[in-house]
């Protein structure tokens, strides 16, 4: 596929076709193309362009203009701490920043100076030497991972377009008319599956500010705002992480509302989700289907869909080669070029995902947890904590869960309750979950926690709990 397939698809749209719908204005194909060209001229002497901004057309156009100009794009998630922002900017050798939060960049004291404004964003520059990046790097995605210092994944334009095109083909027969971006565009999942794929399919993308979608920072997430935004946009598709799907499902059940009839596909990824949660969501009118992917592989590599669904994470997309070796999932794609500051990755080498799994007779991938998370109790039983956590998360009272118990006689859990839920309700939920587990995998003790979030350092941007941080805070006396 051509290096600028998304840009070619955009250029082929009718001049007045709606491409990006923002909170303040809508953008036609002609307007987006004109703005990409104008911004590209300003990027002529840039090398690595960082974006730290809220969701909106400006973020999307900056991303496309960076691609068109052959520059490297460094998306910066808004939930990054000052230390993580500094690390990403320094490691990637970013010389340009477009941001709606210039004070955060200025406070890092990295030598950036304001040089202008563009579409409501502040333009900052600094003189800097050439970055040490693998040849062909088009985007650097810093993953928060399990430690405080994020790791910069260098990705090729061809590999990212492979993912987007594979998604288009997998869902080609679904009547999708538009997409609503609910996750931050700084996350690769929304960037590729929620921007590139819809543009390839000639679908308008709705890009309201994150606050309008229910994101409340440390205060959590407001599913009523999400329901209002979905009702207003009438999208055909959106992407959620499990925590948001559960919050929205509980809200719909309590309020008696339904999603609009236009919504025909909701992809759920970023972390494991219990099959019961998907069934509950579908009963409420949310057409939710689980997927699986990794940043190193250009985001999505497996996906369930109507007519090809199951308890696993789906059938591999056509761009991803997947096989199992020693119980571990190995993946091949063109996206991953190496990490920032490390030697370039050899072409054609498989990526060891760290996930345990198997491929069923129908060709679907089934995951069994992370290799490094596997627990061995003092009785010698091997337990995947993700399995036990999925059973806990099937209980409506529990929003998030992390299980520990390495070398212990019984498992322990840290639980983030649904707002308004009492300790007695949590105790009943744990008891109900234990009834669905064998005796060696039951929860012996538990404690409650505030919601795991990027802001408090207990979760990644896509809602995956940071086990090391949670262990240090709640399990100081034994490993997680």
C-alpha cells in the first residue's frame, strides 16, 4: 500500500464532503487538504513534531500534515506526568511542539520558545540536533507500560496503514456512516483505528473535546456525558476500553436509555474484558466486540465482529502474522522499527508479545494472561491473575481489580468499587465471584482503592492497571 494511502483517500473525497466534525466547526475535504498543505510548509525545517492537545480537528490535521511532510509525529498523552513528558521529549529529540497546554511544556525547562499560533494551538520550537531514530520512523508512540519511564516505540507509516486498511476490510460490510472518537487521540488505538481507518473508508470523524465525552481526570468518568455525546453525534462506530464500556452499561441499565440505532459496532480493547460484560452491553443495545493489539504491532492485530465472534479476542487481521511458540503469542507486522535510543529492529523479525495464548480450531486467538504476571501459589498452583480478575469484573459492584498472591497460600485483590457501592456490596460481589472459581483461585482477602487512573499512577492511558505501582502501594510485603 502507498505510503500516504490515508492522504490519497482524503484527496479523493468530494470537495464539500464532511471529514472532521469538531466542537466549534466542521471541516470539509477541501478545507482539511488546504490546511494540511499550509501546515506542511511550516513544518519544512522540523524533524520531530510533538502534539500535546485535546481531541479535536486541529490534532487530527497536525497528525496528517506531519505524515504528508515526511516528519516524525510524537503524540503526547495528556495524562503523562511532567517526568514522563520530559522523558518522551528528550528521548525523541523533539524540536517542535503543538499544544493547547504551553505552560506544561514551559515548566519542563527544555529550551522551547513560543514562535506562533495555529488553529488554537501554541507553536513551540527549540534548536536541537538530529534524533537517533530507526530509518523510516513516522510516529513514536510512548507507552506508559509498567514502569514510570515510558518506552518509545518507533513505527513506520506503511505498518500503520497496514493496520488501518486491514480494519477497513474486516468491517467492510457493516453499515458504518461515521465514527466518534471517545479515547484520546494520543493513544495509538484511537489514532489508527479511529482516525486513519475511518478516513480510508471515507467516513466523517466526530472529534469533540474529551470533557464533552465524560472524561473528568481524577474525578473519573461520567457515562451520562458519553451517552449524550453518542446521542448527539449518531455515530456508526466507536472504540472503548473495558472500564468505559462497563460504566456506560451500568448507566444505561440504571437510566433505562439505549444507544442510538445508528451505532452498529463498538470495538473494545486495551485490556481484558469478561465475556459476561460484553453480553450485558449487547443486551442494553451496545454492539460491543472484543479486539486485541499491541503498540509494537501498529495497534490492532485481532478483532471479533458480527458473524465472526467468540470468547477469545478474535481472528487475526490480514496484516498480522500470528503463531504460538512455547505458549507465547508471536506477532509479525511491518509497523515496528525498534525503540527510541536502541538499535534498529531487523526487518521480518517476530515480536514476542509476552501474552500467553492459543489459536482455536476456528482460527480465533484466545489469551491466557501475561507470561510475566503468572502467579505460583505456595501450594504450587499456576494462576493467571487476568482470569481471576475477569471473574471479579463481571460483578457490577466492581469497576477495576488487580489480583496478587505469588508464593502465598491464598489470593488477595485490590478492588476499585463502582461509585456509591458499600463494603458490604463488595464483600457480596467477591463471594459471588468466588463461587465461580475453583478453591485454589479464590480471593482470600481484599481491600478497596480509589479508581486506578493515569493521574494517580495506577493505570495506563487505556485503563490497564499498572501492577508494579499497585503492588508497591497495596502489597508491600509480597510480590504482585
